[in-house]
C-alpha cells in the first residue's frame, strides 16, 4: 500500500502486527494503538491526526537543536553523496571522523584529547567496561575489575549498559547484572534525607556510601565509579552541590577511575558543555551520545582522558574492541554540523545565562500548587514531584501510593493537551530543546500548569487526595 494512502488506523494495525517497541508491553500497546508522529519543526511535533504537540522531552533527551535544521540535513546529504560509509578498522579513517574527534577534544575539559566512537550510549558504556578493565590489566592490577554504579541509574540497555544501570526491573530480566558490577544508593534527597538534614549534609553523606562500598568490595578490587551528573531516566535526580566534589575526593583517595555518563548531560543540557563542569569534577572518562548529533542520526562514544589514553596507547598494543559504525562518516558529519549550530547560536551560554535561570524561576513558582512536592531544575532539565499532601513544618510531603501511577495520569493529560512530558513514577520530567526562548518557556509553562490543574481535578474525582 502506498504510504500516503494510509490512515492512522492502518499505521496502528501495521505497527501492532510487526513492530516490537523498546521498553513496551506489546500486547497492551497493540490494544490501544501507538500515536504516530509524522513531522517536526523547532520544538513542535505533529501526529498523523494533525495534532500539534510541544515536545518538552527533545525526542528522547536528544534533539537539542530542535527539529528541521537545514545545516544538519545538508551535512548528511553531502556526506552520503561523497562517501556514505567506510570503516576505521583497517588502518583507515574518514575525514569527518577525524574532524569530529578533533572538535570533541577542543570542546571538552583539557584532560580529554582522545575519542572512541560507538553507535549509541549503550555501546559507549560497553566500551567503558572494556576500557577500564583493560586499563587496570595494563597497569598490572587484573584484580581491579569491579565497577561501582548507583541504584536507579540508567546507562543503557545492552548487557553491560543494563548491568551498570541500577534499574531493578531491568535486572529482573535476563540474569543481570553481569559479574563485577555493584551499586550504591542514589543521592535522592526526597527519598533518603534524614529529618532536619540539609541538602549539603545529605550530599556529603550520600557520597560517603561510595567509600563504604569501596571498603566492602576491597579498594584493590575496584576499577571505577560511574554516574550521570544528573540522573536522567531515573527521574531527573539532581544531586546537592556537595555530592560530586566528595565523590571526586573519594575516587582520588582510592585511585579509582571516575566515569561521567554524559549521554543526557553532555553538550549543554546543564548550561555547561558537560555536566561534570557544572558540578566541578574531573572525570577520567566521559560517555556521550544523543546531543552530540541532536539525535538526527545515531552516534555515541567515549571521551578518553589522558590518564587512560596514555596507558592504552603507550602500553596497550591492540585493543580488541570496536564497532562497524565506530566513526561512521555520515554520523560524524552531522555531529560536526550540530556542534557548529550549538557554538554559533551560543546555546550553552544561553542556557547558562538566560533560559536556565528563567526556567528555574518558573518552576519555583509551581511550588505552591497542591500537587507539587518539589519542582527542581538544572539547566534545561527539570522535574516536578507529584505528592498527595504538601509538607508541613512537622511532616514531610506525603507521596501517592506507587500503585496509583499518578505520573501516568498526569502524562495522559499532557498527551491529550499538546504537551510531551515524561512520567517516572511520581516525577514529571522535562528536557526541552536548547533552542527554547523565554517566549517558548512561557508557552510550555502554560501547558504544564494546565495539565497539573487537570490532574488535580482528576485525582480529586478519583478520591486519591
Ligand atoms: N546513558 C544515559 C545516561 C542515558 O540516558 C542513555 C539513554 N537514555 C544511555 C546511556 C543509553 O543510550 P542509548 O539509548 O543511545 O543506547
């Protein structure tokens, strides 16, 4: 059938018949029917029914320069015409992959002069596991293979990525985590702070869990600690400012490698080029993906700091690891064009100086709403925790029972009212494109307020409050 002749129902039927979606209950979705997204421009999407939707999630935390950017399209077209593919395995390279590696070295903190490319964030984190273990083998410490991560972290969906991640539901399927990966609790104030504890005190205490774990595993067995500067898929968990410097101190004290997974935080999301710069840490390795190409084409990789690169290059011989698409020329050409847009339009600075603080103000103003426990932001990412009852002077906010899935109720109202927000448990999260202006933030906030209102009416009618 000609694709133009198909109705939404036709697409939904074909989707249900053939397409197994990621992280989806296929049977439930087939019964309901997917929403078919057909077009994008700027921060806007359109579905097959012609509905216009504000995309406050940048696709999946990735379309940082917005939809429909001609520079990126031209870069892909030109590279496809010139050389659609060549590999980097056989002592060969392509010009876009070299130029992008050089550009990333220039944009990243000074310790990063080398890049290993992958096709996605998950693959990037597989590379991390191979790299840190290889590093310690070459250093003469083959027993140092354990990597410490955090509960509720998301590091991808491959065997290594899902193991590094701390998602209980993922570990429950397929015998994960793989050996040599252990987890500590996340620095989530609403979940773990003690009565009367300040954010700063909590940040230091949450970081101390790393030290306990190192001592439990044995300092001579620990290879690395990995964390997202702000946990994204876990619900935009923003750590107190005291957390990361203390994590750095502990990693330094025990000589373990520090890995910053910047698949979400990289390329301006926090108002800094990399999230580690926002929180004042010096990682040895950075995983990146998503924003490097604004999701126009799959690309990921690892920035390799001098400490690891020197050993790998000077002592390592052949590193038996790589992907067909490591340094894919079309992906690299698109990424170069994307980084060009980010630089030329000063998007990182804009988030830092203007739109980030403006969004923070708007979120702070949500605080009085009866459903809002906390509304927090970091750069252009934010989270609203929906609560059953507000905190009082003597009692913390009362959460909704998780079985009620209040986030999904709110998400339903967003979807029906032209707004894409994501629900993670009781946290409603956003990560809008970095091209947002104050006017677009106003537009987004008006939609968010309307959806909160509809959710408030809904939960009252359901008798949940
Ligand atoms: N790390 C983080 C922090 C992520 O948010 C993601 C994806 N959401 C990944 C890794 C995995 O990336 P991908 O889906 O491209 O494999």
